[in-house]
C-alpha cells in the first residue's frame, strides 16, 4: 500500500511524514517548497495480533505488513499549469493507492499560510484549502481525459471499442469540466474495458482520500470542539472519505521517545493511539483492506489483502505456486485462538480448527496454513 501525503505548503506534511516514518529525512521548514524531491518511507503496520503470535512462537523472524508513505511537495493554486513546482509533483501522486491530504486546522501567526502567492499569507481556511488542491487535481485530470477523448474520437467511426469508450469518456470530461472530482463520477466497476482505461489514465481526483486534520494538542484531545475539524469532517462525510485528527508536531515529539516514555506522554495527552495507528486504520478502511496471518517457529507474518479475497488468491500473496496448486486452507481466526488461551491444541480439541476450500473468503485476523501441490 502506497500513500501520497499532499497539501498546501506549510500545513505540516513533512513534519507528519517524519513522525510516522520515524525519520528526519523530510526537511520541515517555515517556507514554501522546502520539499522538492518526494521523500519515501516504509513503515511497519502496527498489529497487536502479530505481536501476540510472536510471544507464543518466539519465531526466528517477525514480518509485519508495511505501508509506503511518499511526502510530496506542497501544491499551490495553478500547479496544474506549472505554478509553484508544477506538474512533476502531480505526477508523483499517480503511483499512489490513496492520498493523505493534510489540512491545517490550527491558528498560528508565526507559520505562513500559503495558497497561491508565497509573499501573501492568508487566513486559515480548511474548506478553501481543500478546494484549491482538488481543483488542481481535477484540472490535471481534465487535461488527460480531454486528450484521450480527442484521440478516441478519431477511431470511433471504425472501432466499436472506441465508440463504446466515448459513451462514458465524454460525460467524464464534462463532469471534470464542471469542477467535480472523478471520485464522484458513476463509473461501471463491472466494465473491464473501462477499468483498464482508467488504470491507464491514472486519474488523480479518482484516488481515495484521507483528510488528516493537523491540529494543536487541545484540538486533537477534543476534535469535535474544533470548528475547522468540523468543516473538514462534514466534507468528508459527503465524499465518503476518511478524516482523522492529528497533531504533527506532537507526533514528531512522540517518535523521538522510547516506548515507556511514549506511553506516559500519550496518557498525559489523553491519546489512546498514535497518529500512525489512526492513519493506517483509516487507510485500511478506505481501501477495503484486511490482514491475515501465518505463524510458526520460522516466521510469524502479516499479509495485506483486499476484503473479499478468496483463499487461493490469498495463498498467491505468499507464492504463486500456492495459488496454482491450491488444495485447501486450514484456518483459525486470531480471536478464536485467544478464546482458547492462545493454544492451537485447545482450538483443535474444541473442533474449531476449520478446513476451507476455494470459495472461502478470508477474514481479517485469520491464521492460515495453506496446503498445495504443484
């Protein structure tokens, strides 16, 4: 899973990136465009279930699921036409599975709020900031779609496929032209040709969104009392997007502490989970992802799959031979294992160790052993 962190300059993108990746790779400074090349960090997905399995097995290797974060330079109004640092950063978003849009939801006169002109700070306006970024993504997409319409029109008279593509491509261009994101266009998910065309175009405004509301400590402790947060949440509800409250500065401070100090600091702040935990959970929900587990003395590992994935395809995440020669899956959910005192012998004694076939849809937290023959 690859998440691109975007937003206007100085909203806390690089600070948040540094905090969640536990690095200081991304320069964080109070001026626009201090991030030029995209910074990339890979972090382990926090998973208490995997931790528990490692306690039980004491394996030689522990392998968590991972998330790749890309810190992309601040976009400004006009980026789709090359303003600021221009189109190269819009291009960095295309390879991401989802967008983490960091939105400033705090007041601080010492930090510039830049929307269009770096010499003209303006008042904090989360809704307007989101509109600015969305507009640039939509305009970039409109350019891509318009060119494809022109190209496809040339072949529509002699090609049934081209004619069929124009049926939805032209309304999509009109939709984007009205300033609406591709996320809100009624695509046909069952149309394979349409899906292939969309994958080829890589539309930016079609990507799922998580709004990360960057707030001060008081705001994170009680986000519903923050007027800025409520504005973003109302927008996210309409778009079926995810929204999380976060304090990038505090997250960076937490990343510099050891486990014991971090736990004490979080308790003092009234935080039950870290910003990384909230962000990963929101990402999994947004993208419809779950994790299954494999365990043993050699390795305990978490694997990320889409919800609804069947057993053979889940096996294929481990190795293509597992999918090709799939026979059956032996399954016990983590919750069941814990209800049996963490003892697989007890799970089997109670008749709770299941054998599943090719049509079984893997559930979140399933502990699976795949049997195969090639």
